[in-house]
């Protein structure tokens, strides 16, 4: 018996119909996380340091950030965190902690209780030798969905689950991401326009290095974190992954990173999950982290752009070759955020950094 991704307590009368085909049987199993009913929101905070290049990373930035995770009082520490790094389109090296909390209140208590907020507020952009950034996504649970291919390996926010679902119905067809979002039952989640503010902010801000720049929230901003983990593949599958899937994934991510603006993608980077202690990118785990003007733009790219069609088509061939017995683990999590569920602030970062890129530089 297939389960719906939307838990009972969030179901309501639909004014926006699902796209599930009649008598649908998904081509392969997928699962989602079930969170405690009393949990109303969650937080993903991406807190990082930016260096001109990987060779200028002295390790001090990430070590400062990690201390705010490990040194915080037990009651407010994140439920789960990991470290990831990426060299972006300007050649800058970004290294960040991605940390999750089971609610916006507890994350705020962490920011105060760990000393993070005091430290962050005191940073002087003109004096800093490298960049720093904080991005906080705090969706109510109706505005968040996650799906993963392996039920024994929850990723990201799914580490805060109360249980893992049984095999889920809404996946494997175009439109399924939207069908898994409780908020989309009666709301098309159309993106808000911020063009005028963009213009104002751009004029006011100019160059963003040596400055502290806050980017205001945008109605129904859509953020995706889509992860790939091939660490437990055996040699044959690893070879197949690296030769057939990884190259098309990089092409797709590079398209969105370099030309995404034309289809509503403000920013995309393919990050490596790195070793928490050594910062080495040897974990065989990556994720695309992208910011879109709304969910329709993300749907459009995934369904119709050749780069994701190649990823999708490549995956079906890959899975068939392995008789659907994959050790590759895939997951994604999608956030559709109201303006007050977003916080983006950049200190001494270049203009192309993440949501700074939405200012139109
Ligand atoms: C959907 C494969 C990477 C965005 C799908 C689906 C497959 C797939 C098989 C349909 C599956 C389902 O709903 O259960 C892959 C593979 C990837 C990959 C094998 C990497 C190796 C990405 C990345 C992004 C992305 C990096 C964006 C950052 C999407 C979106 C959908 C989707 C938004 C949902 C479309 C909808 O429901 O309408 N992908 N994908 N994928 N993928 Fe990918």
C-alpha cells in the first residue's frame, strides 16, 4: 500500500489538483521523512567563509564556525550538521556548515546561546580578510518536502524524523515535487516580484566586497538541495556512476550556475560534502544547492531543460543496468519560503555569491 507524502494532519481540500497519473505505480521505491506532529517548522542554516581561492583557505574560518556548533549548550545545539565546500564560478572557495534545527525558536536560541549572534553582528566587513555568509531557511513544515531513495539512510532534515514513511506514491512523474508539498494543495506558490527592490538594492550596494549586505526575502522563493552519495557503491557501480551520471550532473549544475538567470535560477553550486575534521573532499558525496524565483521555474528546468533530461534519462538507464539494485543514494529537499522565512546576509563576499546574485549584478 503506497503512502501519501503529505501527512494526515496537513491534508486539506485541494483546489490545486495533483498530477499523479491514474492507477499510478512508481517505477522504483522512494521514501519521505515523518516529523513529530508538534514540530511546526524546521531550520537549515548555511554558515560559511569565502576565500579568494582554495589555496588561501587557512582553515580558521570553518573552525570558528564549527565552534558555534560544538560549543553551544546541549539543549540548543543543531540536531544534525555537516561541512561542505565548493569553488564557485568566480574561483572563490566557499566552505560552510549546513546545520538543521527542529524549529525556528530553537535556532534563534542557539544563535543567542552559542554567542554566534554577538560574533556575527560585530564583524567589520572592511577589516575582514575573507568573506563570511549566513543563509537561514525557516519553512513551516507545509512549505518543505524531502524524498530519498534509501530508507535506511536519511539525509539532511530527515535526520530529525520521527519515522521514515513506507513506499511513497508521489514521485517518479513530473509534478510530483509539488504534489508532495502540503502548502501546494490550495496555493500555486507563485513567486513574488522583487524587481524594484532589486534595483534599489543594486544602486545602493554597488560592489559587495568590504561590505555587509542583507538580501531581503522574496515571496515563494524556492530552494533545492539535491544530494548524491556514491560512497557505498561497489567498483562496477562506482565506475558506472562516475562515467555516466557524474558528468551529466556537472553539466546540468554548470548550466544553472552560469546561465540559470534566463530560467529563474538565481544561483546554483554543486558542493562536496567534506570531512568535518580535515575539510577534505573525500566523502564521495555531493549536492546541488540552488535558489529559484519560484517552484515553477525549478519544475520547468527539471522537466524540459536538456541538462536535467540527460540526468533523468541517464539515471533510468543506470538503474536498469543494475536491475534497480542501487547502492547509489539520492535525496532532495525543497523549501518554498515566505519572505519572513528567509535571512541572507553576506560580509565581504563577492557579487556573484548565492543570493547576492539575485540583486542583478
Ligand atoms: C526529479 C534523477 C539531480 C532536480 C528527478 C527524478 C529523477 C531524477 C529520477 C524523478 C524522480 C522522482 O520524482 O522520484 C536525478 C539524478 C540526479 C539528479 C539521478 C543526480 C545524479 C538533480 C539536481 C537537481 C534536480 C542536482 C536540482 C538541483 C529535480 C527536480 C525534480 C527531479 C526539481 C522533480 C521534478 C518534479 O517533480 O516535477 N530527478 N536528478 N535533480 N529532479 Fe533530479
